[in-house]
């Protein structure tokens, strides 16, 4: 398994501002992903974080709103830009590891936009 | 795109077996069935996965029908701590994206 550290664990932000969420993993990572979970809903895949290149976004998500970086194998950031109350969600980092087929998830960042 | 159908919610008495069904009638030959659960306010937790044979581990058993169009996750002796949302996901093993459906809310009652 893997230890996935997400920071911050929660935050309350003003509308119009941006928040950067960090994801750090302690193991050999093959792939990293970012998910959003809106209140009372299931998880929705935002994008795949690619090392050293632009992330691959799912339909309905764009780089201007959710810029993602992955400077090395074990670290990634997700920025939620120009936030509105509709961005209030839990954002989760997920990874797959070398030699494993399952995905592992962080505990998430609970974001509230006021 | 979620390719599974699950009941919205189920109840189970503590100590009894919990049987959670999942329909995946359009599953492809190279797609595995994965099960995850999400306990309130935590990240999803991997439970088990399989291709066509039944699988068992320390957490649960996975029964896949012969035509692979449906499966059942079995928690043999449910406890209150098993109360969670359970997600059934189909995925090609070497294609690492996981798409979540709506899941089943399992309520384990004393």
C-alpha cells in the first residue's frame, strides 16, 4: 500500500481566490489522479497528473480552472482557481503503484467557498 | 463513464452476511471488477477485485457470474464499522483510470 499525504486537510476560502492542494506519496508511483466529490455525491475524475507534462483532463474540466502540476514521481498539486461556492467539495488525490493494479486514495481536502 | 448499476441502499443486521450486488452487463473480456468502499469523511478503500474467478481475501469475497454480467460482494460477518458506501467499478487492468458510479449505501444495524 501507500501513505498519501494531502495538504491542507480542509480550508474555507473566499470566492474569487485560488487554493493549491498538495499530494505527496511515500512509494513508487506509476500514475496520479485528482478527483472531486461534491456534497452527497460520488467521486468524479478531474484529471490524470502527468510527470513533466500537461495533465490529461476529463470532459467538463479545463486547465484554466484546475491547473495541475507533477514535477516528480511522488508529488502533485491541484489548484482550484477563481473559486465560487459551487467549487465547495472534497478533492482527493489517488495513485497507482508499481506492481499493484488497485488505486490508493488520500483522505481528501474539504474545501468550502464562501 | 461508470458502467455498473448498484442498488442505492441496503440494510444488514450486525453479525450477518452482507451481500452487495452489482450489474455490469456490458463488461468487456479484458475488464476487471473492482470493489471499493468509502466510510464517511474518508478516502475510498480498496476491498477486492477479480476477472472471472471468485476471489476471497481477509475483508470480503467476490462472486462473479459465469457470464460476467454481474457480481456480488460478500462481507461474511458485517459489523457496525462496515457501514459505508460500496462502489463497484469495471476497469481494464492496464488502463489505470477508475470511474466511480453512485454506489450502494450499506447500513449495518445492531
